[in-house]
C-alpha cells in the first residue's frame, strides 16, 4: 500500500505499531480550537455523562459549523503531513467527568477497502491528557493481528473473550501534551478509562482517507452478509449513531463483500507475542472500562433500558424509550 505520511520515520512507526505520536499544534492554535467548541457550546443532545463525539448530535447545522471550525485550524497541517489524503468532516470528542465516561476496547469503522488502502484518524489533545482524565491507550501492532471488516451490524468483535487480557497486558498508555496528536490506523485497537477529574477532557478529531480511495460504508444484513455502499462526506454530517441502523439507498450499493470472519484465539495471541507482533507485560488492573449499567446517550437515565453492557469491549450507544421516540420524530423531519 502507498504511504500515509510524507515523513518516513512517522510512516515506519505507523506501519509497525498501527499509530504514531506526533507534534501538531502550537498553543495559539489549541486555544483557537477550544474557542470553536466553547463558542458553539456543547452538542445538542449531549447529556454530559459520557465520552461523546459531536457526531452524536442530531443537529446537522451544528456539526457542519464544528467541522468547518476544526478544518480551518487543523486541515492545513493535515495537508502538509499526509501523503495525498482527504480530510473527512471533523468532530470534537468530549470525555465528561464520571464513571460512565470510559470507552471500551474497539477498532473504528472501516472507511475504505482495507485490502488496498489505509484510512486513519488524527486525535489532537486540546489539553494535557493523562491517567486521571482518560488518556488514550493503544494496542501496538493490533491492526495486523487478524483481518476485519468493520461496519454497522457486521460481525462480532474478533477479540471477544480476550478483551480483558488485551486491555491489561497488551496495551500502552499514550499521554499527550496540549497540541500533540496521535494518528492511528482505523484497524488499531484502542480504549480509554473514565475521566476521574472534575473537568471535561476535550479532543479534536478528523478521519482521513486517501484521495484515490473509494469512501465506503459497510452494513451487515440479516442473513449475515456484509454489503458495501459508496458514500460522500455529507454522510457524516447528515447522520448520527442513531440513524446508522438504516443502510444507505440501494443506488449507492457496491455489492456484497467477500469476507470470511476470523476470531483471534488465545493461542494465536501467544504466538503474536512470541513473534514480536504484540507487546506483553504484567497485568495492569485499573478497573473496568464501561459502566455496569446501560444508559441513555441523550438524557443520561438508566431507567427503561434493559440491554446489558460489556465492561471491556466497545461502547454501545443506546436510547431510553422516551428519547427513542423523540429521535424518530427528528429523523422524520
């Protein structure tokens, strides 16, 4: 595959580990991005209880203003360091204080044909991130552990049953100073613990794809197959996590994907460690990542939600019955 970065050293680290930590913005630019977020205010519908992206909001106008503001500061830098990559709509990621703000072990959605191209996210700290406020943890090399096809309603995690071991033994904390960034392959496992301070933690993020790659959304069908759809950048402004349960129009279909699901086994993970393709260290126990009870991502209540949570894997976005009804009304407008 062609390189992601212009800088050869960054490219080497990115290919090896699935991510690279880089300098990004000066303090004036950091403040400029903070002013964008606090000037527009928190995302409509944000209950201030989670690790939540401005993508979650139903307000497309707000999301477009956020994206334009972030691009105005960050896109020139991205155009300089990435090798012919396109910036998709940008967001802020706010980790609010409290025990519900952890984010379980996961990979991001696939946005391209990953047999041909690599997509990435630039994750920019707008204040120092550290152990107390929910720094990012990365799992080096995990982008190469097992092939995946990551979409909505697609296959279960290939790491199911190993998530606690991966979190405790094969991950690495990556604290950042304000203005520093981590760029990671969307296939690289990552997670964060809850924010235990009394102040929100703010990050700016942009997903990027190669300019010559088709922009794809993968969607799981009831028969277990995965359909690919070609999408445009507006998809991430017009939608939110609660509307992604419906596939794009049939006219955008690229067909059914040929893919055979593979689960990672404990034996194979041991082999990856022995081969130097996974790090290993004594188990670090900092508690579970996700709260023990599911909650509504709109109003914050735990009432009326029967789904159970996985304490280590993923971060399911749920609505209580009342908010689900309101969300359906908004979607129909």
